[in-house]
């Protein structure tokens, strides 16, 4: 490989000279050509735009791809496909993967079982949620992330390059000013040739022309930041629209799922606490069908006639309507509607219509209140 030694030496000399000149300016030992206030405002606005665009871009990437490991792999994959001019394949979201796991589990547990059928419903919902998330990520990447990335990788790099060139032109201009000043001073003192002064003046005119031309180019690029803001504003509206559509879909999917699960709750939860009562000759058919309701603080009230009786379809207790339970752990009542419990004690429990299936009514002597089922061992 051939090297141009003279050019390398010249470039090194220019670099060293500019470094010395820049240092002297910082120390106040050399004059510096100042840009006008409008130009300085354009520079400050451009820097502010770059810094905040970069932060918004990075955080949006985190929002759309929160897992740092997955994010890195996804970016590498996207980069490779872009270089090969191929379409980036859509990736399975975590929601879709969770939904598939639930559907596969339902096959093993039995689709006809309460747990299996519920897994199918929830799994299908998770797949729909995951599909909506994937569509939201793709739309946001195209309409919001890509324009921001194009600005940072394209427009801003061009602006930075021209700004560096402008700075070099300014240093050249100031160096010519300094040489002319020294030449005139030396001419006055030592009667130097006027050719030296003419040469310095010519170099100054050339440097001034190049500086003015570069300043104009840089100014036009900086003024283009306004159009960048307009473009990013439009992209921001599209991002918000995509986000609104995605969250509306999620809300609708969850509402539909709750309705599906609500219609089957009566077939699932009561079975966990249902016992087969022993036949009693003293219990008449009407007695076995309904039991009196004992009101408690915090119980749900209703105006329907059925609220006055406890239906066997909800709970199937013995004919007396109550049963014994052993307390497994200590429990402190959260409010006056609940009853505190002590481990290993025996209490009487029963249920009423409209109660949360995770709670029962407990009695201990004259005390009465709601108690959590998970703290009890129901005795036959």
C-alpha cells in the first residue's frame, strides 16, 4: 500500500496547529470568530432535538421490547434482514406463547374438565392479546421508531458532519486573521515586503469566503429541524392511535373473557366445597330444598325473593345448614364484618347467597363474621 508521506505530514501539522489554536481560544489567548445569536439558537435547538429524540427512541424500544436479551437479538436479526433486503419475520409474543402453553395443558388435563375448559378460554384470550400486541409493536416500529431512527442515523449525521466542517473553516479563518495581523505588525516594525501582507490578505479573503459558504450550508440544515419536528409530531399521533387501538382491543378481549368465565363459575367453584349429606328421615323435601339465612355485617343484600333462602345448587350443606371447621392458621379480622381466628380451634361455618366463594360465615359462641376458606379445614 502506497502512502503519501507529504500529505500525512501536512494533515498532522494542520491537526496539531488547530489543536493549539483551539486550546489558546479556551484560555483566552486567541481571538475567536463568534456566530450570530440566531445561528447559536439554531445550534442549541438542534442539540436539544437530537438528545431528546435519542432518549425517546431508546425508551420506546424498551417499551416495545422490554426484555434486554430478546431486544438485542431482535435488533441483530432486523439488521441482518435489512442488509439482505428481506422482510423481517414476525416474532411470537409472550402472550401468544403463554396462550399456546395453556391450550396444550388443557389437552393433557382434559378439555371437558372445569380446569381444562377454563384453560382453553383463557389461553385463547391470551393468544388474541398477544396477537394484538404483535400488531401494535409492528405498527409502532414502522410509523414511529423508523422515522426517529432515520433522523438520528441520517439527518443528524449530516448535520454533525457539516458542523465539524464549519468549525474547521472557522479555525482556518481565525488563523488567517492572526497571520495578517502579525504580518502588518511586522511590516510596520521591520519594513517587510508588502507581498507578505498581500498574501495574508488574500488567504484571509479565501478563508472568509469558505467560512461564509459553510455557515450558509449549516444554517439551512439547522433550519430544517422545524420540518423534522412537524414530521415527528405526525408520527407521534400515529403512535398514540396505535396504542389506543391496542388497549381497546385488550379491554374488549378481557371483558369477553370475564363474561365467559362468569357464566361457568357456578359449575366450577361450588364443587370444591360440596359434600353429600347423609339422608335424614326428619328432613322433609321442603326443608332439604331451602335453609334460613342468617344476616351478617357486610353481606350482600338483594331485593329478589330468592335472596331469603339458600339454594342447594350453590352449596350442599347438611340438613342443618351448618358444619364444623378446624382453623389451620391464625387470622386477624380486617374489619368489623370479619371474625378473627386462632389456629386449631373449632368453629361453625355456613354460606349465604351472593357470597364470594372464597369466604364463609363463621360462628364462635356469640361472635359471628366472615372467615376465609383457605384458613379452614372443613369437617364432615
